[in-house]
């Protein structure tokens, strides 16, 4: 029987190779489902403000249901917009937002999930913008059961690699149609990327990376080599680059190198470019590794997200609050959200109680006049 470590190592290599050859994404999603314990998977992009989704790659999903989702059921998905508020890299399950008992009462479950035997899904925002995010999702069906701690643990092991692979897909534009779609759709990806050769020699930087070097204080170019100003982080980076140069794979747990500076808290990830299709790509720049640098603190959240955090609203309450901005009246809300009027009244009552309001018109004024920077 193949060990978990062996399956993970094979999957990690496939994920990075898929970043360079988009035709491999369905296979990478298939292996991700096998590793995590799910039955179908998707890599997609979602904008909560416009309620639009672009599906990039799928595994084991019937085109008929994908078409139905995009044309009819997307606005009825109880997990949005709350799922887009999660920090990049955080693992969540659909049942974290909506308990299965409540999910089972929705039109979304009855008309879209149930016919596919789908009962739960694990997901993570690979990159997060103000209102949009790119998402990896592994869907669990009846035979898989609801997401358990082991499913979550395994999913958490592969999420950092999907995050880096998305960045690689943007960095190494293959001038193929599928790759161009990936690059264009995941426009929110803005990781600082450095390509380094032997001995840490800097051979390429993208625009965000150049800005970091120009500012100084975090990373600098010293004698032609990429250098972290913090001594402990520099030692860790040097060890990671040495391992990459000698063909060692990325650590299985997706570990990052933290940097604490006057500019805030940052994380550095090192990806070897010394195997598979990555070897050919790295050779174009005489590079042995790609170094990704990202900041953890997001920009000020939009009003709906900030209100959700301030008043500790559940995913269902967030949907009702969002719906109030679009339609008026309990009946119209119920139709728009795919819920019963009784359920809408319950969530609406909770929103009133938590926000100190009494009418839908007051909620509209609350959202319209809310300033996140003043309240959060």
C-alpha cells in the first residue's frame, strides 16, 4: 500500500507541473481528491460583489451541473459571500458556514447538491482580493461522508502548494490559450517572485519583488544575491536555497519562513525548479529556485466583510444582510436566497439583534455609511 508521504510527494510535483502545463490540472485535481478523500474537485474564481464565477479546471463534475451552477444556482450558494472573507490559505468546509441540517433545507442543496450525491466540500482561498478570490475546492459525496479532521489535515498539506502553483502560472506565461485564461482570470494574484540561481544569485524579479528591493528593510540584493535583512530568516532562506539547488523537494508541510520587520509580518516560500517541467522553466533563467514573498495583513475589508466580523454574523446572516441591499421584503429575500420565509425571518431577526437595528431600511443605511477603518 502506497504511504501517505509518497502520495503527497507525487501530488506536490504534479501540482507544480500543472502550473506550467494547464492540461495537467484535471489530473492534479483528481490526485488531490484521492489524497484528501473527496470525489470531485474544482479550481475557480469568485467575485462576491458581482456574484460571478469563472471555472478554470474541474475533475469529475458533470458539465450539465456546472452549467446549471453558473446560470442559476450560484446566487443560491449559502457559503457565499462568507467564504470569500476567509484569509488566503485557511482551510474551511461548507459545513463550517452552514450546518448540514440547515443546508439540507435550501433550494441549493435540494436542486443542485442532492442530485449529485454531494454533501460537503473543503475549500481554501488561494489568493484573496477585496471582494474576489481564487479557490481550490474538493467536494465530498455521500460515500465520502462529511469532512472530518483527517480530510482537513490532508487538505491543509496541499493548499500552500496550490497557492504557489497559481503564482507560477502567472509568472511563466506559456502563451497557450488555457494558460492565458488562467493568468487573466486570477488577476488578483500579486505575489512578489524572485528567481535565484546557484548561491542565491538573483536572476529575475517581477514588479512586486522589485518594489520590495527598492524599499529595502525586508529583502535586499547583496553582492548579486538575494538576502533577508533579518539574520535568523536569512539563515533559513540560505538552507532552503541550498536544498533547492541540490534537487530536494519542497517540504511536505508547506512550511514558510517568517520575517518580522518594521514593515509588518511577512512569509517567504521557496520552490525548487530542479525537477520535471520546472527544470526546463528554471533553465530559461538559469534559476534553481523561485522565492515567493507575501504579506499577511490584508487591505481594509469592504463594508460587508467588516460588518460581518464586527457583529460576529454567521454565513447565513451575511447572506441575508447582503440580500437586503438588493431586494426588499421577506418574500423577495426568500426567493432570492432560495430559503423559506420562516428561515429568512429567523436570520433577519438575528441580524437586527446583533446590529441594534429594527428595520431593513436601517440595515441599508448601516452598510452604506459604514467605514471599516473607523470601526475595525
